[in-house]
């Protein structure tokens, strides 16, 4: 009591400077304290009204100088940081998070207590803690700059006068408070779509309302909607976008056709998956009088229909790309465009934007041309049909297919010799019954027909990027969006080397310039071995991620100095931008894009990551559906992942992946040896390594958590 009286005496009559020093000393002694104005005055025994008013002004000044920050209305905390960044928050199921910042090599770790109402996907302002090291920076979120999503799918819990909403997504830990008048007829435990309406600064939980009750949908529909919404992906088009799309007809304007190079009399065809609905690329081929060949890469002219500033354009940018889930596609553009007006369907005249090359028998390019065209696809091949021709089946177009296959193989061989990495594409696919439930899985492997199309799309993308990237307007390069891929970090490469040591492969990755060559040798050595899939997956993870940027750094994985995306504007907004810039440059039209192009590139990259995560969650869900009636059954498997909490196993029969918890591995007390990347028994020293063959039993299948729990037999 006497101490407080002393403080009171020392406080009264102090000038503002001294009072500032006293308040700072209070927070310096209690650096983690969170104090209100009243608590500060009580701690310092300040009861005089004028002095209490002065404290308010001093606190405001300390916020402006970034010594303090306001964590709630009239609630203050000392800033424990050295620098402030902006980035995207990615939360984990355990409640903590990471902020991805372009300027830093490593993500910033955010403890759960320092999230400060930020949610997964939000764009935030984050401060590095002064205690952070450069290797493992830790930070605290100061402010949510942009709420990435305000709608969520989950379960409602009714109480007498209110309800709480619990999200399906384990990354969204926050519950939403819903007033009784905002539950929209929902019953207890209903699956609902909820929107956050407000989040007051001094409240731990946001306020919301039920937008839609989802109980009328099938379980699969609800789960897919949940996946999409919880990743911030729109699954319905706004009314004005649909209305705008429906005004677009299928007939071509004769006046517009006159402005274009006409390819309708030249042999043209598409090669696509058997279940494809949108065809955004076609190839044409004819022999020229000089003996060379003219190969046209024709891309759907989406830019003719989707004009800047329209409702369709704004929605396409918002989505940035189509999302391919197991049982459906969420398109970037309405069906009237993606499957009809823009789709290069057989036996229909279509507008296209083309890259045309004069090529000799060895694949050398003698001339290139870019421009708007009109085409007529004479035939639609599936990949399987084209592959049969490559493997010897007779066909009226076998000469053309075999020539293009020969050139594609030449280009691929040159790329790999130059340093491109020869990853082989393998995709797990599901066969669904009439009700949309999975009955089996299969692996779709990229064959020569797939690679044929891939090489000519790569050629068009590279040549468009070179055409724009090497031109200048005055002293400045033309604003453009590149598809870039950085060199891998040596830290990740060394981790990968530790991993492949377990399989007995000794590869020299010490010199950065030799990584691609060493990686290709490894991939070639393992191509027909059991561990090939696992090693390639880990090799891909050791690489940097490809992104969209306005600054060109080249594409490491393809070994291209210039690369962009030009060939899929139906499903990627980046390609639509590239079409517009290329058209403007060909016609000497001034570019409308300025500094916002960089923001667009970042947004598109961010939305691409969201789409990949949604596709991964969809895959997990359908794996769980396939396995839910197999509890108790025994399978052969391969160890596909190791972690501190358990061991992942991929089943040989159906490629589904589950986990054996570390503490449930029988025979010993097992632990994860991070240095040697293995799980080992403390007493027996029995080991489990990547690629080990194991026999497992399905113990439990959780459709809500999308988990398959396994046990060692």
C-alpha cells in the first residue's frame, strides 16, 4: 500500500516527459503484459483526472512511435519486434501458423497466442520478435490487412439465445458467435454455410450469420462445398456474370474473321483427355513448298470475349484459375465460354490466338509468327487414341501424328541435355459409380502422346515469353507476367540427399550447377524400381515452387531463360493477361498495365496454391470414402513418409495413404531420428525407412478428419 502511495506522490506534478518514461518503464519490466488504460493508471496510482487524460495522449504517442501497439480497444502491449513485413498467413491444425514473406528466405513462425484474430489465408502485417534468429524467425501479427475469406462451412451448435459455428477446417480454430435471429432456420448439428459479419477489436470471437443450410445436399456435395469454401474458392458464379456470359453467341462475326489469318482449310486437330470438356489448344500441320513444315499452336481466344473491366473479367481474376477436384471442375469462366464459345470443339469454326512456326525435319525453327486467327478443328483425338497411333496403329493421320511426335522427342531431348529436369508425370485418379462414390483408383502415366502436346505447348509459351521479354520501349522492358522457377536451396537438396542415402544412392549434389544433371541421372536409374514414385515425389518437394512474377528469373526446372503461360486462357487468368499484352505489342497499342501487374501476379500465385490445396483435400476425402468399408482388412504397403508423430504408408493395391501413429508401432518404443530420417526403436534399434515394404491393417477411417489410421501387422 505504501508503495502505491509513493508512486502517486512521484507521479503527481511530473511533466509529460517524466510520465512517458514511467509508463515505458512499467512495460519494460513487464514486456509480455497486456494492460488497459485503467490498469496502467492503477499500477502507477494515478487518480488525478488531468494526469489520467495525459496518460491517454502518451499511450497514443507510444503507439505512433511503435513502442506500444493497441491489441484491443484501450488495451496496450509492448512491441517486441525489430522489423515489420506483409505476407500471407498459413495456419496449421495445431493452432500455430506461418507467414510467407517474399523478402525472407524462411517463413515467419507465429505462435497461436500471437495470431491476434488472423485466420488461415489472411494477408497480414507481421512483426519479427527481437529474440528471433535469422534461421528460425518468429513473429507476431500486428494487423489483418485483408481478410481472405469470410465464409465457412461447418456445424452449428444451438443454445437458448444464440448459436456457435464450428468450422470443418481444422486450420480455422475460431468459433463464430451467431445471434438467434441470424440462424436462418438451422437446427442443432446442421451442416451450414456461415458468413462473418463483424469482428470487434475487443472480442475473441467474430459475429456471423447462417447464409445457407446444406442438409438438402448429398454428403459428397456438402464435403466438396466445405473444401471449396474453407479454401476461399467461389463455387457459384454471381448473377451478373452468368447474364453476361449468356449474351455470347456461337456464331463468328464475318467482319472479325476478315481481320484474322484464316487456318480453316489447314489440317487441325486436338489431343486431350478422354473426359475433357474444354479444349483450349489445337495443332495444325501442313508441308510448305520449300520442304519445311508449318506447325500452328492455336489457343482459344478468350480475350476476344472477356474484356477488361467486365463482370466476367473481374470474376476470372478473383478466381484466377479453374479448380480440378476428383468429381467436378470449378471453372474460372462460365460454361457458356469454357465449354462452348471458347472451346476448340471439332467441326466448328473458332477464334484463336496462335503461335505458328516454320520447322524443318530436325526441328530447327526458321520462322515464327504470332497473331489472331480463325480455325476449324477437323478431328478430336484422345490421348489414348494418339498413343495407339504412335505405337503402330494405322490411321489416316498417322503421318502427321508421327512427325509431330518425332519433333516433340527432339525438343524434349534438347531440353534435358541443356539442364531441364525430367520428372515423369503420374496422377492418381478415381473411378466413380453413378452416385459419385469411388469404386477403385488407378495411376495415369504420361506417355508419348501427352509429351507430344506438352512439348509444343512449352514451345509456344517459351517463344511468346522471348518475343515480349527481349523487347524494350525506350529504356524499359515491357510489363509482363512470367512463369518463373527459382534454383533449389542447397539446404533442401542436402535433406533430399540424406533421404536417398536410405535407398543406397550416392549422388553428388554439392555443386549447384550440377543438380539438374545429377537429378536426371537418379530419376533415370530408378525409373522402373519400386521406390521410383516416392523418390520422385521427394525430389519435387526439394525444388522451389513455380510462381508468376513480373521480374524474370527464368525457369530452372525447364531450363528456359524466358517462360510464360500462354496456352490455357480458359482455365488460367495469367494466360489471359499474356494474350492481352501480346496483342497490344503486336499492334503497337500502349499497355494499360502498370504497377498493378505485380499485385495480379502475386494474387494469381496465391490462388493457385489455394487450388492445389483444395485438390489435395478432395483427393484425401475420396481416398477415405474408398477405404471406409475396409476397416479390419490387411494390405501390403510402402512407407511413404516419416514424421515426429507417425509413419505414413501408401497401400500398394489402391495407392491410398494412411498413417501409423508413432506410439502404436509394436515391439518397442519408437522415435523419429530427424538427423538420419528414420524411425527407430529405442531398445531393439529396429528401423523403418522410406520405401520399406510393410504389411498393415486398416484400424479406423475418419471421414470428418479425412484420415486413414493404420496399424502394423
